[in-house]
């Protein structure tokens, strides 16, 4: 594995476009801003130089890329990153094109920047290690096998039956999505712009160092890809899956180092004037002009928002085993994600009474590991009886499957909120909860144990009283050994009950999800994610009533509201009665 100390980067972000059919991408600013910080950071990327460019016309984009790659030396690593819209032009053989500021929507092949151009520039670059990272829709059309086009030329044919027109060697390519997939971007404006889905994961992986295998110091591009790929496959049913190409790469390429100790905190994106009235962006954007969310997507999102509401999870009395919590036997499965193919685990026999009680009382179920025993607050007098909380927790849902009760973990694995706030303080706890991301694979108990131990000792500065063996759990919480610290125990516990209103809302979402084809015939159709459906619903009116019957005389404004309510799908009236 060769380390090149002279690492140089070119970051291009195209946020605005002259052709209004390409939507603006506010998240591009956050992409370039965040990536610049981790690449420049002396404990992470330690790049010698990071050149950033924004909103480039096609000619300027080609010039900047060409000059950057031509100037590289034989002892350097060259890194090229592009964030913005991307298109595969089917009529032109399926070649991938970057959309520049002045690209014409109807003539992408002629006015965009082709992948073939970047290939030629990479071919001429003498740097022995080259990385290309693309956060654009359809970018997998570039990355897979360094293949830019579906056209077949003359000459020899590969045994695969396909010809990769790009011939660049020694180039590691990371693309944010498959050749036929969209890449998703945050469309928030003003001070709240977040990075795109893919680049955000890359930034956090490098910032936290969790991507490094076996807690080593070097972060290779291969490690980075596999970490981000796992993370994104687990999100939103894998709607956006990154792809890679390592054609001709015969050496491990180190892109960064894992920061020692606590992960650095990045500076927030500099504020920018908010969009003018009438220019507000939708809550989510796609780096494509074609994709739209569906009612099913929205209903799933609303349901997850309700289920993910923070529950009150206080520290628990150890003496309440069997009523508030149970200790699980065997191997830990909820936090490690060691679930069956249906995403569930069988009901542990020791958890039967607790689960029955939770179902009867509409209580929330949580799983946690390891149990952290505390004999008192961090500063102050000790308690009469010890208390505990799991270091890491995750929500658990009760699922009925043909009469069998199964448990389904869902949502993120996160540090126990109350434990973090009590032990670390509010600011540090919030930062940890917001940024924590587990790096282990499904069922990787050894890897999980390493990360849990690091979190416990480095962040919380608490000892491991028992060796952490998630595959061989203790069946009780040890209280005989004195002092604070983690016990090798996993628990299932109940938390604040859901209100009947929450339960009723979840039932409503389930019923609506079974009849999404009928939504367009209701008032809700006016709020449909599909613009054409909104237009049809807004244009729909029923016959005007011949007369209004009211208990008391009404004025002109009240009559207008009543007539609208009787003829239109949706009417919104504001203001006090008059």
C-alpha cells in the first residue's frame, strides 16, 4: 500500500443552471463545503491543496478539469469530485454527461461535459493514483467498469460481451448511484442546507474515522466505498445504491487517516440569503428532472416519523428486572442487526411477559446493549440503589406473523439519550447523538464490541467491568462488582406508552396506504406529490348550489367560503368569524 503525501483535490459543484428545467441544487454547496473541510483537516485528509469551483459553464468545466489533471506529478494523488445534475443520453448511445451551468436540456450531448472527456484527461494524467467521485443522477453509467456508453465499436470484444469504452487505468471511481438511479439531495435553503445523501455519508465516514477497518489509522478508498455502500443500502429500502470501479488499480489507495480521539466538529455552512418569495424549494430534491415521490413513499415517511419520536427513556432501577426490563440470553441481535430474512427475530422466551404487558399498555419497546451500571451521578453523592441504562438503544416493534409474535428492530442505533445527557452534558450529548453511526455489518459481534468499547472508554470515559462479548451475553446485570461501568448484558425494556392518538394515527396511515389509488378522488389529491394530479384536482369543481341555507344571515365573505367548500376539493379559510 503506497501513501502519497502530496494529495491534491478538485471539487466542482454546479448548483444553478441557466435552463430552468434543471432544478437548482442547494445541497451542492454543503457537499463541497463539508468535503473541503475533511480533506483539508490535518488529522483526516491532510491534502496539500483543495481547489473548489462552482456553477461552471461546460467550456470552463472542461478547462478546469484538464488543467488540474495536467499539472499533477508522478508522486501525487489526484482527486476529482463533481456534484450536480447528471444525465445518460439514450439517443447518443447511453453516454453519461455532466450537466454544466449552460447545458441545454434538449441538447445535453452537445452542451454538457461527457464522461469521455474526463476519461481522456485521466489518460493523460501522470499521477499514479487517481480518484474520481461523482454525486450525480445516473452516475453509475460512468463508474461501472469505467463504462460511459452502451455503443459497441470495432475491434475485440471482452469475454463479458460488453465493451468498456473508457480505457483509463489506475483510476478508482466512486459513483453515488447505479446507472439507472437517481441521486438524492437535500433542498433546504438558507442556513439549513444539508449535504446530498451520498456525499453526506462520505463526509461523516471520513470525519468520524469509523470507515477504517479494525480501528486502523489508514482509510482506503475501497474501505470508504464499502462503508458508504452498506450505509445507503440500509436506508429507504436501498433506493440509491453507490457503485465503484477500480479498473487497472493494482494498489490500495489511501485517501485519509482516522482522526485520533474524538471526531472533529466541522464548521457549519456559511449563511446565504434565503430564496425570494415564490422560490421556495420542495422538502426533498432529486439530482434529476424526472423523479417524483409517490404516496406510498410519503406515507412510509410519515409513519417512520411518528415511530421515531423520542421516547422518555430514563435510567432504570436494577431491581425492576421482569417488570420494566428483561435480560436477553445467547447472542445480541437487535443492536447488531442479526435479524432473520424478514427483518425480525423470534420472541425470546424470557421476554414473553414483558412484551405482552407492553402490547396491552401500548408501551414502546426498546433494545439496548451493553448495560451501563451507575452507582450515582458523575458528580455528587451516590444513590442508595444503583441504576443502569444501555449504552446503545434501538426501537423494537411487535409484529404478528400468522399468529406468531415476532420482534422487529427499526430506526437508528443511537446512544441512550438520558445516559448521554446525564454523563456528558447537553451540548456534547446532542452532538454525539446527532453524529453517531455504527459501522459494523449485520451480526458482526466482534466489530461491534470494538466500536462499543471505544465509545464507552473514549466518549463516556467509563470502564468495561466485564469483557464485552455480544455473542455470549450474561443473563443478569452484575451489581456485586463495585463502581461505574459496562456489563456484558443486553436488555429489552419498555418505555413511555404511546398515546391513543399516536396509535390511531398509525392505523390511519396503514388504511390509507392500502388505497393510494383513491387519494386523487379526495381533497388530499390537491396536495399530491405529482404536479399533474394536483392540477387535475384543483381544476375539479362540483355544480354551484342554487342557494345557501344558513341558520343566520351571512356576509359576502362567508358566502364565498361556503360556496367554495361545496364545489371545490379543498378550501382553506383563515381569519376570525365576521
